[in-house]
């Protein structure tokens, strides 16, 4: 596994900042997925639970992640996206904002790109918002696999949280 610092050598920050991606670039692509994790009408689902749900979401941060292994801040993970592929990402975690980011690393087929997953409280419940942005290659393949992969993660996270609520494990 590469050292986190080595991965970024020679890379311009502007190339990696998703807010600075040129939306007119023909390679630019983005998607937003919003999934309600629980309704406030569900027993145990309160605004105060958002930090607990965020910790649970760290078990469902990227496709093919082992849910028994929550992600670790600033660690590089290699995602198996198919034959002969081990696409690297680095995950950063901000527990204050309840936000975790997956940034592609050089060698990832979708580099440069970012996926941000954030747990938020709304009027009707606790949600997870996933925003993907990039200007890396294979735009349409990224749409298909990225969005589908994160929707599957959200289905599994929703079931995980609601089972814990039902069993009163919080």
C-alpha cells in the first residue's frame, strides 16, 4: 500500500478540488443521491442520532467495502472494479460536519474525481447525501457503476441502521 503523502506528489491541488472542476469540460460528470436513513416517526430516530448514524455510514463508504471494517481517516483503499483493476482511493473523515470524502488517486480509472457522503438531519428524518464529481475518464461507466454502487450501499446502510433501531442497539 502506498504512503498517502507519496500519492499526491506532483499533483496540482486545483486538479483535485472538486469545486474547481470545469463544468464545461466534456469529461465533467456529477451525480447526487439522497437517501433517508430513518423517519423521526420511527422509534429511536432523533436528530441527536445523526453522529451515531455517521459512524455506521463509515462501514458503507465505498462499493465493495467490507462492512465489518469502517474506513479510517486518510487511508488508501483499493477498490476491486473488475478484472485486472485495483482502483485506489483515499478517504478523509470530518466527524464535526458528519462528512467523509473518497478521492480518487493516480491510477484509478476515474481519476480525478471525488465522492462526498454526508449525514444530515432534515424535517422528516436523518438522510445520507452522496455527491460524486469528476473529470476523469470513462464518464458513462462511472455514471453506471458509481451511482448504482452508492445506491446499493445506501440500501444496505438503511437496513443496518433500522435493524439496530428495531433491536434498540443504540
